[in-house]
C-alpha cells in the first residue's frame, strides 16, 4: 500500500500543480513577470524569475511541512494498510466528485489573489520570491482544484514525513517553473496571443486532473482488493461516496455562482466551460492589448 500511495500522491501533486497554473493567480503571474515587463521596470527577467521559482519551492516545502506533521500523526497511530487505503480512497473520491461536479457542489475554496501593488512598491527579489511563495504553497491564493487539498491528505497518509515534505517541494517546483512559459515573449502582442492559446488549453488541464484522480482511485481500490477484507471495504467506500453524491444532487440545488464561462472559439462559437480561470485569461489578454 505504501509504495502505491506514494506514487499516487506524486501523480496527484503533479496534476494539481499543472491545473493550478490556469487559476486567476497563475494566469496573472504569466502576465506580470515577463521579459518585456521586467525590462520596462529596469529589472532582469532571469533574476526575477529565479527568485519566483525559489519562492515557489519554499512555498511548496511549507505545504509539505504541514503534510509532514500530519504524517507524523499518522505514523504514531500505527494505522493498518486497510485503514490507510480506505481513508485514501475516500479522499480521492471526494476530490473527484468535487472537481467533476458530480454533486453539483465543490469543496470550499477562497478567491484570494496576490497583491500586484508589490510590483511598484518592492524590489524584484521581494515580489518575485513573495509571489512565488504564495503560489507554491498552494493554499494561500485562488484554489482551482480539490486535488490541492488531496495532495496534503495523501502525503500525510503515507506516514512518512520526509516523503510528505518532498511531495510539497515537488508541487512547488512545478508551480514555480510555470513562470518560464512566457520566457520567450518579447512584446505585448505575443503575450496576448499566448493567453488566447493558453485559455483554450485549460480544459485539457481539467481533464488531466479528472483522469489522474480516476486512475488513482482505481489503483488504491486494486491494492485494497488484495488485502484480506479490503475488497469489501473498498467497494463499500465507493458505494458510500456514490450514495452521498446522489443525495447531494437531489437535496441541494446547484450552486448559483458556479465559476464557469464559455471561451470563444476561432469560429466565433463557444467551446467547453473552462471556469473562472479562463475568464481571467481573457481579461489578462485584453489588459495586455490595451497596455500594448
């Protein structure tokens, strides 16, 4: 169970980091820290980006530190592989139901974004590292996917503090490296075109998370099935989550403030709903076109 759980946790952390790049905060960073914007302020893009990535790694390790504390607690309890597997499967299914919208409700999250006034008030190493830390820790800014919560839970369930810390660092590295996506853009027009393409690709990041969560639930269920009594417990968890999901769909009305928007296609039609992050991409691109 331990090896499978670690692999699943790393996969979830990767998917969560990739998906989070399409959050309003992630998109804002792709518009804010660019070669031409840093050059316009008299700064070097490479240096600011390096501070951002370093801050994101530290932020990820901060998140990993929280998971490591949970891992210490799990290890001290001496939980059986069956109990750990049952908890992991439940957490994965809850995240899957939330992100897929199966219950027409999402887990609670906040919409906080970084303070862009830092760009004018502080030196590049301050806003670079500061923005990076907030992005890297995952929970300080806009949360786009329940898999961010999930990676903390799964890392804690490993019962291995060093592994939990490393998972957080892995998440932070991926989030930080996203700033390099705009490293070759030298003018506002190029950034505008990039944001249009990037927004259109957001649906694939969402599908990646759903695929990873689905595969992870299957992997944990298979391992549980190989443990005495685990097959019954694993199946009971799946049925239980399905029943609760059905009850939520019937008993609670759909959220009225659902964070979705239709993204225009090249032909003038509308593509699939991508969420508030796609709207943010469009607004970021429009802002760039006005500035340019």
